[in-house]
């Protein structure tokens, strides 16, 4: 382990050494390059682009074939992972996730090699000798598992908030407000994930060309059936110029009914899981209360 750590430290030192000992440029070239760096930083900040600090991350982002090859080696699906990162608006890139998995692979390999050396030395296999390998496997799987868990939780939040949000939109539409303005006004006051996502449509509208296309892209990006259905119905109603109030009421009732069915099914599964605990903590004391007097009577007769 010490040798591997020394080799990794030497590799990092040699990677950064040319920048430390390189010959300095002239004053004017350094000044002009500094001005260009500052201008590029201002442009990146204006357009909300985050530049990676590590040179290895920037190199992987520029070399897309190598990045995809490393994704296949580390078991990462690049398209799916990029979609999740885009949905969650996380300040993490695919290259950074790949580097984290590569570090996990190095830790797993070093732990496995150390375990094989201990077994070859005659040490018995146990929890104490195997916990570094278990810990390194956990660190290897942690990034993708945490990302999938956060994505599923965000989708569940969107699914739960769809009936509430569009119920407010329906009330505003019935009061005479145009549909697009009703969605914007509701999104500004709806302090939840769905409200924040729909409030960003004003920015996405400039990129996609129209508010309808931005709404459709948002719905398909989140892959939530209820949101996709309502978004398609809203686009169709806007294109045809018909009222959408009845459609929203039907969709909201259907979504509320579906959520009630899911809640009932979850409670039924929970009751089944709790049944063994009920039997243990309630059935056994009742059994002693019923059989106890009979055993006491038998004991007195004997």
C-alpha cells in the first residue's frame, strides 16, 4: 500500500513538474494571455459555463472517444449519466465521475492485491483482513448509486407535485388568465422542484425558439409520464386554440386517483412486512396469557 501511494504521488508530481520548471514567457505575452484568460472567464460566467480546475478533467472533456472508452471500462452509461446530471443541475461533469470511478478501481485493485499478499503470508481470511476490500468496493459503487438515488427521488417529487401545480394552473385558466401566463405565474410562486423547473422555461424559450418546444423538451427530459401527458395536451390545446381547463381537470383527477392507488398499495405492502413483528410482539404474549392458566392448573394437580 505504501509503495502504491508513493508511485501515485510521484506520478502526480511528474505531471505537474513541467509547469513548474518551464521557461517563463516575456512580459507582454504573459500580459496578453492574462487578459485573454480574464475575458474568457467573464464570458464563461456570463453564460453559466463551469470550467474544470483539473487538467486531467479538461483533457478528458476534449477527448470524447477516450472518455467514452473509459466509461465502458468503468461501467458508466454516458448518455444516461449526462441526462441525469442535466436533470439534477449538478455541478459535476461526466469526466469527473469517470475519474472518481477510476480512483475506486485503483483502490479495489490495491485492496485485492493486499488481501492476496496477506493470504499468501498465511494470514486467515476474516472481517479484519477483508474490510479494506469491502470499503473500496463501496467507494467504487457510491457515485453512481448516489446519482441514481437522487434521480429517482427527484422524479418522485415531480410526480407528486404535478396534480398540485396544474390544479393551481387550472384555477387561473378558469379565471380567464391565458395558459402560458398562468404557468409562469404559478411557477414563480410554487416553491418546489416542479415550480423551479418550469420557471426556467423563460430562459429555455430563447434557446428552443418557442415556449411550447421548451415545455415539451422539459417534459421529455424528466421522463415522468404525467408531466409528459399534460405537456403534450397543453401544446395541442395552444396550437388548436381551444380551452384546456377540462383537459387539466381530467388529467389532475386521474393523477390523484393513481397516487391514491399507489399509496394504498404501499400501505398493504407495509402491513404485510409488519405482520411478522406483530406476531412476535403480540402473538407470543397472548399465547402465554391463554396457555399460562392451563399450565398452572396442571401444575397444581400434579
